[in-house]
C-alpha cells in the first residue's frame, strides 16, 4: 500500500538561492506514514495550481515568514518581519483552491494565517502592539518544549484527534488570526483569548493550528496524532 504524498510549502533564501524547510516537517510526515514532497514557490506554479494539487494527496502549509498585510487589505502599520510576495501568492492560491475543493489541509503557524486570509479573514500584524495582556507567544524555550495551554472545543476535529479538552503547546509567532474567514470556526484558544486553532465547517479535514506540532511530534502523542490524521484523510 503506497504512502500518500504530502506537499509541504517552503522558504526561499534569496542570498543562497535555495528553497528549504525544517526537517521536523519531513520527520513528522514520514513517521505518520506519508511521503514529504517539497513545494517551491515559483511564479510559474501560480498559473498551474490545479496541476500542483493533482500531484499531491494532502497539503501542509508550513510556518515561515510574515504575510504581507496587503494580502488582507491592510498596509503595514506595526512590527513586520521579512515577507515573500511570491510565496504569499502561491500559498494563498493553493489554500483558496483547497478550500473550494475540500482538499485535505494541515496549516501550521504561518499556515493557519494563510488559510484564514485565503478564506477572507485578517490578522493581527503584531500582537505586542495590538493586544494587551497576552501570553508570551514567542517563546525562548526549545521549539519542542510546550509553554502554554490551549482549550479545545468539544466536537471539533481537533478534539476528536487529541481526545482532550486542554493540551500544552509550543508558541513561536507574533502575528495571529484576528477576524475569521468564511466558513471557518474557532476550535481552540489560549487563556488570553487568542485563536489557536481553526477548522472549515464542512470539509473532512482542513485544520489550522497556531503552534508547531511538527517540533513536538517525537515527544508528544497529541502532536503526532495531528499528522497521523492528515495522512489518514489523504490516503
């Protein structure tokens, strides 16, 4: 029985002229039973999104650089890190097509933000300047170490996967989902009220999480099970 192919979006290092993504994504996908497949963001790919989707069985929108605020109808007003317009265009295009077709998607960190913007939602450009009394969402601890809890909505896909009302997660972000896009629902929040997970209301599996389960999947069963479900629905 062949393993399902999971397309993983990548970073581009303009100085080194190379595409890359963190090994934890590869390890998590392979351990869960899938074949990791790199999706570089070439401008030509943007015109052939259907062919990209047809070449894979599931889509993993990976973490990475900030989304350009122009993609959600705002100008840069707050602290903004590196942006990559071609990556934004490719990932938003893939996410929109996946939303239309009900294609399996796991969206991690930047990925949850891409999924939300693709559905018409928007983001906090910088939590430190736009929200008061928030937890530390850019931890100094190792990536694999969980630092705060999230509360999960019962009946959600995420709750069915982990089987718990609360789990501890890692946190490495300064942007965050603000207003939800169409047909999405919040399925987890942190204690400061920030959105930590979203799901499409009708799709079999279109899940976005603000934390990094790939970095914890070797140590944490809930993180592993998230990847296991992606592989299951992509098979």
